[in-house]
């Protein structure tokens, strides 16, 4: 920094250079300038890193939103167990004491971000325990009370009023169609507004009326949302699952449970017949040993077993006949998944060196196959799904050999009773 001074040979003063700072240290030298630039670079790098972290956090939150299901409503008078809404996670529902759960007890968040099952709700316990319906009426528990389904010839809230009709057709009488709609519950707000709500199972419609929600129509038609295993009956504010004859409604109120008519002596089998329980019914059977033929005769050693009597020394036909004949009855549900093992054959005393298992006859052979499972055991397989009702019969033979010489054989007569239903 130089002060102003006259130029040589003139009397004028030359314009002064920039004034010198009072403190020389305020001028940055090259090293100090580079240090400031480096500090600015560090600050910019830190800001860029913070920005990247923020972007990664936003992407993570967006990814979580794309992998979660919508929030579920907690049923009134109940609780929801489990907080995760992520895909693959489950939540469970339970009701408070005095209420029972209707709908799905467990719901899972699926990959398409929708929940499995149906929205559950808690309903008060059965009001039918006092048997309020007269004249053999059927009591159906409702949301707040009960409904009586009256038999032909009776009507009224408790089926107490006789009906005189010329119609010979059977019919059901409920309380009235008004039981499927009711007035809402309304309350005045602080600002003078009016808020109305409906009971569970009802929906507020135009005109200010709570109309029954037909759960059967909403859910029963789709396999993914079915609320009843078999059939569904819509009721005011609720629904009821129905089962076909031969079944009882399970304790979960959705599934159907087979009635064992044979154990409960609810069958019509005559003396000498054997009762075989099937899915949805029963069958009466009477296994018989073959009649004597070609010096071969059998004796019944148990209800399902016949043994061959000793053969004459010179009777080859008797020696080639089956040593034993057994009868086996299998109840089957319709359209079972295949392949499925139905029956196993084995020998307790293996005297020879090989066993052979074959199908020798019967009806419906096209859906059966036989295979060996180990050295002494063979299996009967169901190879195709079968629609019921149907009765299938197959005859199996297990032959024992020693050095290719037949030592004996056993016949298994298997009968499968296929139900009309898949349960």
C-alpha cells in the first residue's frame, strides 16, 4: 500500500492508491484464502449429506406406506391385539366379557395391501337361553334382543298367535319387515348440530332410517370373504350360518360339524347291520363271506374279516384262493386334494421274499392307484378329486411269494362313501 505522491517532473499529485488497512492482518494471504474456501467446501458437503439423509428418510417412509395396510377399526365392546400394519403381519380381535365375536378373529395384511377376512364386531350373548319362542318356534339371537322364526300356522313376537290360512305350502313368519329397519339414535351437539348413529349391523340411509346390512349378500358370494362355510341367513342387524342335514353348527358359529349318527344311535340300521358314519349321514352295511365254492369256504372271524377254512390236500383251487378277505369303509369329503393316501395294507408275518400289491376289481378304479411304501406295506391312493355324492368300490390284492412261488394272498374290499360337501 503506497500513499499519494507528486509525479516526477510535474507539480501534480498522482491519485492515491487504495488506502492501507489500519491493521495489516485484515488482508488475507493466499494460505488464509484457501483455508476459507476449504471451510466453505466442508459446509456445502455437510449440507449435501444432510439433504441426502432427508431424502433417504422420505423414501423409507414412502416404502413403508407402500408395504402397509390401512388402519383397522377396533370393534365396539372389543379389543384388537397386534399393532403392526406391515404386509405379512396379523392382528387378532377379542370381545369383552358378555359379548361374542362375529366375523374374522384373525386378519392378515396381504401383499396387495388389503386385509384378509371380514371386519369383526362384538355382539351380546345369546338371548335365547330362556326359550322365549312358543309352539316350537326357532329363537334367533339378534343385536339387541331375539327374533322368533315361527313354524307354519303361528305368528307374533313369540309365535303365540295362530294363523288360519288356506295355503298348504309351508312358510316362515318373522316379526315383520320393520325388524330390518329402525330409527337411529340422535343427539344434539353444542353448536345446535344433530348427530345420528345406528346400531351395529345397520347403516344410515337416505330419509334418516337405519337399514339392516345384509351381510350374506355382501360377503357370502365371494370365496375370499365367505362368512359361512355352507349357507347364510340374514337377520336384523346380524346373520346366521346354516348347515345341511347331518351337520350341526360349530361353536365358532361359522363352520359345520358332522353328526355321528352311529355313536348317538340316530340311525335306521336293522339288527345284523353295521352302522358306518359318513360326512353328513350314515350307511348300513352287512359284510358277508363268499359262499362255498370249489372246496373253498370261509368263516367270519370278526365283523369285518373272513378267514379261509383249511383246504383239502388235493384241491389246487382252494390253495390259490385268498387266505383272508377283509372289508373296509371310508367316509370321504367331496373334491379332496390329491394324491391322498386312503388305506394301507401290510402283513404281520412276512414268510416269503417278496410282496405284490395290485388292484383286481371294483367300481371307480380310474380314481385309485396302489403303490408300495416299504418292504411290507402297500398304500391305496386317491389320484383324482371326486364330486359327491358317490359310492366307490375297489378290490385290492396282496400276494406273498417265495422264489416266485405263491405262498398266500389276502383280499381287501374297500368302499368309499363320498359326501356331497367339501366339509
